[in-house]
């Protein structure tokens, strides 16, 4: 390989390190859970998307293990050639019913689902209006589509309406509004009632990525549309967070939309089907969610307790009702230093900084899950208080 090329790559890496933006990964040597083992250390885990604590649930493990005797290990193919089984369709139909949609289609991940959604459905004569804080997968999926693109300020309904008017004036055939249900860096919920009302006013389609809501937001865990009591047209989501924490994404929506995606969504057409073990565990996860009122109640009780504890200590938190609770620090190096010191105190968190969040808005994003005990939360709060004082964050 070219020496100049490698030299340039190495220079970029050194610049990332010098700016305090270099990301390092720790090796977990235990199952995911409320407490995990990282190397030889036992730590409280406050940075997983394991909202309901299902990642190490024995019923999911049993379902994944048990199905392999009957269905095998992997599919070795894409769906339309020779790579689908009855349980794949069972999971799609269960997801659709759970979310109140006609049908659903599985992908390897929600990044693939969002990457494959827009291009088959919308063309140059159409328009997409996207929230400015949408997940990178939505942004990349829109880039692959030939529709005209507009971006509105995060949750700013006046700005959204202005772009809806502009799209209509520009002669758009179809307009799609794309938004996260939950903005994962902040824990903010999208204003779905207002978005739905504007969509109806301007005859637009509403697409919601509900990765950080499916399984625990809403009365039955069906996500932000259920939480707000509104209907949206297309929902994308994942099995990789509250629904067991493995891998796998989906799109749920009207039957013609799902049928067309099966014909033309490139990540679906050219990626292997999900392994049977993941599908079986996904089915079991939905069953647990449907019976999981106690898990959801515990999750939100933990979130209330944790937020109140951090506020009492004096941390600056973004407001919200979601189990994502970010503590704002400002500088990237401070976020990394705090995460490192908390790990020394037995608490596993991650610092978030540019380019994941804007410059000057670095933070420690904490996330609650139903498996955390009150004793674990108290130990974590004590560690936050100690480290916050050591680093000069708290007076």
C-alpha cells in the first residue's frame, strides 16, 4: 500500500487524539447486564441500550439456543434466493401486529433499514424533510435517495411548516417527514402530535425511527406513537436495544410499502437473512415485552430516581422523561477524563463528544435499565459525586 496514503491516515489519527476525540473500546468479559465484567473489574453499566434488562435474560438465551437444533445456525443466503424460513415471517408479522401496522420487513440492522427505506419509495419529483438531529442512518439513507432534501431545526414546528410550504411550492409529488422518535444524544422525544397535524395539513407521510422507544415507551411498549396516541405511517426500529440487545432491524408500515421494499430495498436484497437464533430470541423478546408492565415500571422508576440523584448532586442535566439522561460537561477531554475516573470507581459510562455531538456539547450520557437495583444506583451516585468534585465539575 502507498506509504503516503498510510502516512496521511496516521496523521489524521494523531490529530483526532490531540483533539481529545479518539474513541477507545473496553473489552467486556461477561454477559451484558446491570453489572458487567470489563477485564478483571466488576462495574455498574450505565451506558447500554439494554433498557428492559433483556440482554442476558434466560428465556431469550434458551430460545436462541433451542431453535438451532431445528433451524440451523445461519441462512447462508439472502431472502429471495434461498434464505428465509417460516420463523422470519412469523417475527415480521408479530412485529407488525405489536406496532399496529399491516406488515414488517427484517434487515440486518436498523442502520440497514434506514439505508434501504427512502430510495425505493421516493424519486426526484418527491421531497424529504428531515429533523436536523436525526440519526446518521437516516441521513445516509436520504443521501442515497434522489428526492429533494430539506432539513428543519430540531423539533421546531415553525421551521418544519416553512419547509413543508416550500416543498409544496416547489411542486413535490410526495413529501415525507423523517424523524427519530427519541433523539438519542439528548433523550428528547419528537413532537409527534404536532408533526402528525402538519403532515395532515400538507398531505405528507410521517416516518419515525423508534429504536430508542420500542419495547418500553407507550402503554404496551409500542413506542413513541403509542406514547403520544398518534398514528404514523412508517416505523423503523431494532432488535438491538430493548428487544434483547442483539442485532436486526425492521421497517413496519402499509402493505404496499413493505411489498415494494421487498422488491427494491438494496440492504434487504443483498444481505443475508438474520440467523435463526436471533429471530427466535426476537420472538421471545416480544412476548416478554407484551407481558412486561413490571419491567417498564421499574425502568421508569430507576430513571426518576437517577435523575433526581444527579440533580441533587448539582450536575447540569438536559430535561426529559426518557431513560436517556445526559450530564452536560462541554469539553471533550473533560468527558473522557470523567468516564475514565468513573470506571476506576466501578461505574462504566462513555463520554460523548464531536462528531457524535456538536463541539462544546460533550457529555456523559447515562442510560437506565430495569435490571439496575437501588443499591447499584446509590453506589453509582456516590461515584459521580466523588469524581465530579475531583474534576471541579461540582462545587
